[in-house]
């Protein structure tokens, strides 16, 4: 706990620069320092509580089952990842944003029809109050089963034309149709099992004082898995892009939506190769537009 809290506070100046100072300089942030700090504290607290709970449970398991702890620990951590996918949209996301159903009945009806055509009916499209924080625009899908949802940021709703909005919702429906949230959760569960195996192989049994080493190992594994995860994510994004083109048959809206997203979010059009391979979870805007033109990618 103390170690994690210390690391969090040590990273604070860098986080303030990255999350607020730089965002303000580029005109992207709409937040005050106070608002930003409140978000930061909430995020750190959630991380601390979850990490502490997982660690206490792990050390408890080692005490109870000194020889067999990796088996129940791997199962429990994988189940924890699964549980988080279910509850995050209803427990964690509302800590940071308020969600309301899309009020425009006609538009909501058209988006529902689009979802029917995609073969993935949704109960509704939710709008998140992202404008409290940023001028960036975005949309995403999250949750599993009863908690699955398509979320559109209010900044996107205000900014995009109707064909562009439909195109972006069609992209999110593509993620739903191909079950990317479920596949991502399964990937996370596999990662959780791998983490337990590595901890067991390197540290043997876990003692309470092993926390810094364990945290270092987990961070190392996270960094090592970045290129593979970014590669998978880019593949899924391309699949969702293709789906959005199929569903809307609106290449013009595709190009306009992605040019507009790139402008609003100040996307890097031609990132350094290493940064692209390690960190880019989405194809670059030129790559996406090439896909729409059938120039393959
Ligand atoms: Zn996407």
C-alpha cells in the first residue's frame, strides 16, 4: 500500500504535465487543476484498493496452501478480471463520468436500426459527459452481458454530423459483433494466469515484504506484452473499420469522420516506428483512410 502510494505521488508531477499542462497548451483540456486532481486521486485510490485487495488475498492463499497456492491464485485472479469486465461499466466508469441515454429519439431509433442490421441489437446508446474534461472526441464499447453498452462522448455528439456519428457507432457495433470486449477479457484472464505463473517461478512463495518485487515483475510483464497487445488491438480496429464501411456503405462519412477525429484529438499521422509498434492501439488516420480506399493495410 505504502509503496504504491509513494510511487503514485512520485509520478504526480509527470502526470500533471501530461494530463493537464500539455493538454491545456494544445487547447484540449477543459479542466481546472482542482478538477484534474480530484480525478487523479479517485483513479489512484481505485488502483490502490484493488491492488491491496489482490495482494492481501494472494499472501493469504500462500499461507493457507504453501504448496498449491498458484492454482487457486491463478483461478481467482482470472475470475477477478472477468468480474471487472462485468462491473466496470456500472461501478468504475460512473466514478469519472455521468451517463445519460441519447435524448434525440429519432437519432436513437436510427442507431438502434443500425444495430439490428449489424445483428447486435443494443438497448441504447449512452452519452458520457466528457466535455467536463476535454475537447477530444471518442466513442467506445464496454461491459459484458447485461452491462454491455455503446458509449458516445458528448463532445462527439456535438461535433460530428449525423452520417459521421452513424459511421462511428457502426464501428463500435463492429467491436460488439466480433466480441472484442469478450475476447479482450479472455486475453486479460490468460494474462492473469501468466502473472501468477511468473510470480511463482521467480519468487517461489509470496511473503508480505515481496510486494515491491512482485509489482516490478508485473510491470515488466505489462511492458513486455505491449507490442503484442497493440498489434491485436490494431487488428480489431481494422475489423471494426471494415464493419463500419459495410454497415453504412458511406465511404465519404468514413473519411470525414476519421479526418475530424484526427484533427480534434491531434493524432500523430506518422509516428516513429517503435512508438507505433509499442503503443499504437489504433491504425494511424492515413492507414484507416487507405483501408476505405481499398488500398489494403
Ligand atoms: Zn475501435
